[in-house]
C-alpha cells in the first residue's frame, strides 16, 4: 500500500515503530468532548456505552483524528469498588473523597478483588472498546485506558491521606495495590480482547510534581510492571500517559518499557526544554503530545493552534517519525471541536514526511 493510502491505524502503527508514515499522526484526546456532537450530557456519556461509541465515531468523522482513546474519567476503577462518584452534566465525573472507601489504615487490608468484566464502570469502557472496534477497528487506532494502581488507590483514599500513608504505612498501601493490580491486569486484558490495539497505562505518580522517584519505584513500579507485562503478553502495544510535571522517563523505561508516552511536559532530566527532550528521548520512546489542552481547546485561535503545532512537529522532525501530535492531556470537555480540527489540519499541512 502506498504512503498516500495509509489508514489512521497504519499511520499510528508506523509512528510507534519509528517508520515514517505519510504524515505525523494526530490524536487530540477528544473523549468526553465528543458528547457534544450528540447534544448529550457528559453524565449520560459516562454511563451509556452505546451513546459514547456513537458520539466518538461521529466526532472522529468530523475531526479526522487518527486514534480513539477510551478515557472516560479517573474515577472509573474506583467507582467499581464502591467509591462514591459525582456525575456533573457538563464536566467529567469525579470521586467524593470526603467520603472515601478507605477511611482508616486498616481498610487497606480489606479491599477485595472484583470482576472488571461485570462491574458497571469498567464494563462500560470494555463495551466502548468493543463498539469502536466493530465499527472502525480496521481503520482507526483504538487505545484502551487503565489508571495505575496508585492512581486508583488515591481515588479510594484521597490524595493527601494516601501520600501520608505511603510514608507512614507502606505495607498497608502495598497490600491494597496487590488486589488492585490483579484487577487491572484482567481489565487491560478484557479491553484487548474487545479490540483495543494499545492500552494506555496512566502512571501519573511517576513525576516530580507528585512524589519522589525513589518512592514511586518502591510503591508503584513493581505493581505497574505487572500490568505492563500483562498488556504486552496480549500482543497489544503498551503506551503510558503522564501529564505530571518533571515526568520520570528514566524509571518508566526501567520498569515498564513503553513504546510511547503521552505527556504534557519534558522529562525531568531535560531542564524543561522540549528540544533537549527530543534529542535525548525522541528516538527511544515515542512522544505523544504535547499541546496544552486548555490553551488549545479554549483560548487559542485556529492560526495560533496551527503555529503551535507546527513548532511541535519541527521540534521532533529528526526523531525518525516517532512523534504523534496530541494534547498533553484530555481535550477540554467544553473545548471547541473546531480547535481539535485545527490540530488535524496542522498535521496535514506541516507534518508530511518526504
């Protein structure tokens, strides 16, 4: 097949293998924002897989993005453990950590294994993947999504309490992570079985804005590795997401060996400089990023978005095709879809490989 006839799936696959496709793939992380195509609330989108699939398919037709990402919100896994979730109509759902499932340190030891194929919220995501795969799985890349073990635990305990427990009660934290990890492995496997080409594991805690490198290696590295290994064992591509500042590329490579990372900031060893990041990491781990979601979706004009994307493409031009243009985190649910279209236009205008 000639380079001018590549499907979105082929384009993304080539970029992840450092094989220059026809152009830079583009994937503004339009997730909940797709609900507006159907005129439904995000609360409904977050609970009805059929409507979520329909909205994502229509959004892809309008925008022209090269990949679907099935991120619903970061309370999905925790909600299935009984954590109270708040569902606003016009923004993403979130956990009410004022009423946490893990109220006391002793509760870490009582967390029980659940079946993600049957619990409502994780099954919702699995069903989304299945619906997208049936409709566009031969044409468009489908990326499943799993929140990492510490991330899930933070939704069940509350961030501040979890940080304190990581220092004062690490054994209790690790005991709960063991249970969570077993469930996340099966959750990832179920998404691949449903048709995901890649699973994106969110390792937010592996960044300087969250916790020290040594503490992450101690408390999440070994557990996240088991999820990562299980994803690879299915034959799917492992990607990561981390929108934290000073992301630890070195320890994520050490423990997880991702093909690509969706990120918002340069690695912690690159002095906050994207050019240095491209030079050091660009040919080792594919960068998926790094437009600022709020600026792109809410503030910038089309011309400003085009120029911003042009600069990003230029920065990674010498990385052997290993770059996917995307927002550094989820596209704002209330952002302009015209702005997402501008990113696609930029990739087509400035991202051609010769």
